[in-house]
C-alpha cells in the first residue's frame, strides 16, 4: 500500500544524492509483488543500489508477540532487527517511507554519534501535547524533550550488537506491551541516555508552526499529516512536486480521491483515543518506570 509513497521517498533521495557517494538502499519487507519491485527498482542509479530484503524468517520467532493496533502494521518493528540482519555494517540509517528527502542523505549518515546507540530527533507531538507529555514523564520515565521519533534513525549497529539490544527488546517484549507508540516506546526505553540528538531539520514533521522556506533535510509526514489523505498539509507542495517528478502524481492523487470523510473522521477518533490511552497509562498505578524488569537492561 505504501509503494507509491516509498517511490517518492526513493526519488527524493536519488535527486539529492552526490555522484561522488555510493548509496546502498535496502527495502525491508515481508513480501512485495513483482510489479512493486519493478516500480521501485527504476529509481536505482549507477551509484544508488536498491535491494529488497524479505525479513519474514527473521521475524518468525517473535511474530506472535508483536503488538499492533489501529493503522500500525508489523512493518513498524522491522527497524529493531537491522543490527542482526546486516552484520556487515557498523552503521546504518533507518528511514520511514512517509518522507521526502531534501538534502544529501549522506550528510545525515556522516553525523558522528560517537558511542551512542542511535542518533534521533526529539518527537514534536510528544513534546507539545499534554497527554503525551504526561505519558512520557510519568509512565515511561523519560523527559518529553528527550523522547525521540523513531522514523529517522542513525543507527550504531556495532554498538547495538555489542549491547545485546535485540535480546533486551525480546526480553522486554515478553514482559511489557506498550500501547501508545509500540516499537518507538521500546526503542526509547532501551536506548535511554544513549541517544545523540539530531537537529530538527533531519526529521521535520508538519506539526506546529511551519514554513515552506525552512532549510529541512527530511520532511516526515507522520501521524495523520499526510498530503495523500488531506488538503493543506504543511510542506505538501514539496511532496506533490516530487511525486510528479517521480511519476507517481496520478497514482497518489487517486489514493487521495478514495480517502473519504468517514476515513478522516476515523482518523480524528483514533487520535482522541490515542491521547486518552496515553493519559490512562500516565495515571496507572503501576507505570513502566516503576517496574522491575528481569532480563532486560533498561
């Protein structure tokens, strides 16, 4: 379902790439049609290699334990297995597919995050919406300004492997089911105090006061801020320009035309429920930050 949007993301990466760099792009999936593979492969260039990695087998051992809700799918957990799936690399970027890239992605890759586990941008919604502020502080035990968005990550794969990150995740998965942001919450609690915080320009969301003139490296159409569902989304003109250049304009416009008022009403109801869930967790008698979790380093 996200192939057209991923196509725009890939095109934007290629458009802003430098001919002096080599880019190895891996599309993580659990089954893509030959047509989809063909569609995405056309954005490859001499210095941009695009490969498709089916990680179904890698997820098999934990598949039944992965919790999803609303519009989230199992794919949101893919990033947690990257250190093991790619043992040949000591460093990698994880990028969501609902993004556009407006700078050479190598400039993000080359950020020195030292011995931290990841580099990430603080989550704007969590830092500014009351219910999420309460959830981050009172339930997770993380200051809302330090809670990061997991849609764009600089990953220190070597350090993640050495710190037994995946084992910690699986151990925690067996003990706690996060219902607000799922895998993003797991990442935040496991990587707490081991995060290099990146400038907002590397994960700019259409949240709060926005200007099309901002010098952004990546725009991330998170939550319901999606130009393929809504009008008047900040940075939508940049998205539609790239969609047209990528040859995806008509296909994505068709997706938008099928998104109904009922769908938008459902989005609104979902967000209200999400905020209430966050508040309920924040006010629970047994918040995560007060639990003793055996077998997990958090």
